[in-house]
């Protein structure tokens, strides 16, 4: 009889607990989801990631050591990188980012491994035919892009992920897609980093048909922080060259060389180098040749540094190019471009 009463009491207690738990469940689930939306609690680990985890990672996840386990898996993934085991490395980063999704560092590195390292490996792998190399390279570039974008879902303020994506698509040694690069850089241009803010301008200045947009972007940056941007040679040149566009409105601001450069010698150095970027990377040319020819006459530029007389793929790397040239000519060694004057 006593045993029956004890069993009955246990059943009643269990029923009460079950009923209470059932009633509390919707509220607890809502509270948990609220914590996840506010990034106070880690999100659920998807079933795909669970299936990729080893016993140690599972134990860490259940034990509340997700960040620690992510770091350990990240360290272990280096072996896959060294051995060009890209499939295994991708699976590692799926686990890593499932364990610690609010850490942009892992999304950045996963995208870098796929979009940069794996794509470069495919591009130069002589075991593949040229067609297969191209297909594999594009596959890894797209995988890197997708990885960055997935990371941005969890870290929408991580401007570095947008910047890395733009850098990947604008890299001349890969398969550049300047429109995709511009899209990514545009998302990073309100960053506190002035380099990020300028990359959108530098990218659209290379896209035919977007010259007026690029001019408007130089004006925006100039109003935003003239000191920070005018210290950069590329920005100074774009400010001058984009303003030579005949399609600009008549009332458009057209800065003069003396408004932008602190000396005519500096202007020649920067514009000479910018012209090489026009030839190498397709930057907007505008009236760069006219500007250079005017400076050549005014400064009496020697033929060695006149790109219309002496063709070169090098760049002037000193504002004191005249002084250096005169010194070199005085030494009787003026027959070739000196290493300290021009740099590849």
C-alpha cells in the first residue's frame, strides 16, 4: 500500500512537471529566439554541421565551449590547407562557423581559403586541362563569394567581409568581375576605414560608362574628409582626370592642378604614374595626355621621363625626379632608367 502511494505521488509530480513544462515551452522558446536575435545566445547548429562534427566538437558544443572548439578546429584545418585538400577544408569551416558564427574572423578566413587559395591552386594546376582549370577556378571564386555572404548574414556590420569580397573580384591575377567588385565595395564605403571608402571609387573608375558616377564619388569623398583622401595619389589623379570628362554638367566643379598637388613636380609624378594605370588596368583616361603634355613643356621634362618619347612600364617613385635625373646625367650614366628613379 505504501509503495502504491509513493508511485502515485511520483506520477502526479511527473504529470505536474510535464504540464508545467508544456505550458512554459512556447514562452521559453520565444525568449531563446529573442536572445539569439540579439546575439546574446549562439544560434542553433544546423543538422548538416552536426553531421560533420567529430566527437570532440560535439562534446564541446554540448558543453558550452563552442568558441573554444571553433578555434581548435580552425588550427587543425591548416593541414588541409597545406595539402590542398579543399573539400575537407571547406567542411572544417562549415563546422567552425556553425560553432562560432558571430566571429567575422572565421568567415573571412574561410572565404580567403576558398576564393583565393583554392582558386589560385585550380588556376595553376597543370594536371587539369585549360577548360577545367577555368571551371574549377570559377567554382572556388563563387564558393568564396557565397561564404563571405553567408558570414554577412550573421555579421551584417562586418565591412571587412564586403571589402575582402570586392578585393577578390577585382584582383587582376584571378578572374576579375569589376561590377561584382563594385557592388561589394559600395557596401563597405561607409566604413570608418578610408581605404575601404575609396575602393568603390577606384573600382568604378575602371568601368566604362560609370565615369560620371565616379566623378560624383570623388566629390562625395572630398566633402567627407578632404585631408584623408587627398593624401592618396590615386585619389588626387582621379579628382583631376575625372573632371576633364566633357560629359559633365557645365556647372561641375573642375579642380585645377594647383588646387590638388603641392608642386608641379609632384603633379607630374602622380599623373605619369596614373597614365600607366590607364594602360595596365583600364582606368578612365579622360584628358590625361593633354595634362601631361602641358606639364612636360612647362617643366622641360627630359625625354627619359617623357612617356610619349620613352615608353616604359615603370613608375616614378620620387617627387625629386628632376634632381635625381640631373645627378645621374652628371655622372655620365644617363643612357637607361635608373632603379632609384623608376620602380616597377
